[in-house]
C-alpha cells in the first residue's frame, strides 16, 4: 500500500509510516472500536487504522473523491480488513453535518482529519491556516491538545468536555 501511495504523482499526500505506527499504537492503547477519517486518498492511513481496530471495529472514511481510494481498495481487501471500512464519497463537512444530525457526535473513539488543508496551492497560506487552526484548538476548553512533531506535524486533541 505504501508503494501504491508514494508511486502516485500526488503520493506526497499520504501519511508517513512513523505517523501511522504511532496512530496504530494509540488506537490499541485507547481500545478504539469506531473511528472516523476525513481524507482517504489511496487509503494508506485507512489501512493502518483498519488493521489496528478489532475485528468488529469500524472506520467511517470520507473523501470527496472515490477515484484514489479505488487504487488502494484491493490492498485493503487483501489484508482482510475490508469489512471494517465504511467508505463514503462525499464532501467532509457535508458528511460530518449528516453524522451530527444523526446524533453521531458520541460515536467515535478517534477522528483523523487529513483533508482540505490545501484550499490554496501556496505553502504559506497552508502554514497560516494551520497556525490559525492550532490557535483555535489551543483556545478551545472542550479539548486538550498537543502538537506532535511527526511527519509534517500532527495536532492531537483529547475531548475533555
Ligand atoms: C492528504 S490526502 C489524505 C491522505 C490519507 N489520509 C493518507 O494517509 O493516505 C487528502 C485527501 O482529502 C480529500 N479531500 C480534500 N478536501 C476534501 C473535502 N472537503 N472533503 C472530503 N475530502 C476531501 C482529497 O480528495 C484527498 O484524497
């Protein structure tokens, strides 16, 4: 799966192996059964998540495009974890609104948002967006947050309210 991802012309979008090793351990440490992922691309992080969940676990995976997910889906099936994946081809915000309307707020042990940071092509704008996002998270007393220097940075939040 990693080869499928990095060989793709947009392979830079895939999460890094060390990041997914960390997520895998985290998922097991918290005993996660149901998780959410926004931003699937070829499914590298999705596969790592599905492998870390118990056999009756489920990951709801949302991506605006199904095209790239279809490249990685055979690997997910071959790994024997396809039954844990609920892929939804949709805009992330629209699908999250649908989940909230269904009372889904309490349903996830972990949510990985890896999408839509690049509303602009320019690194500087992405950087400014992430600085603003991290400032908003730091000021939000509903979550405890820490910034992990893994890959290009991971903001880890724990809901406290
Ligand atoms: C950084 S890649 C995800 C990488 C993936 N998590 C991995 O580790 O391989 C970002 C993905 O987000 C999707 N995306 C961008 N904006 C989105 C949106 N508003 N709603 C849903 N998906 C979106 C893109 O189609 C792309 O596949």
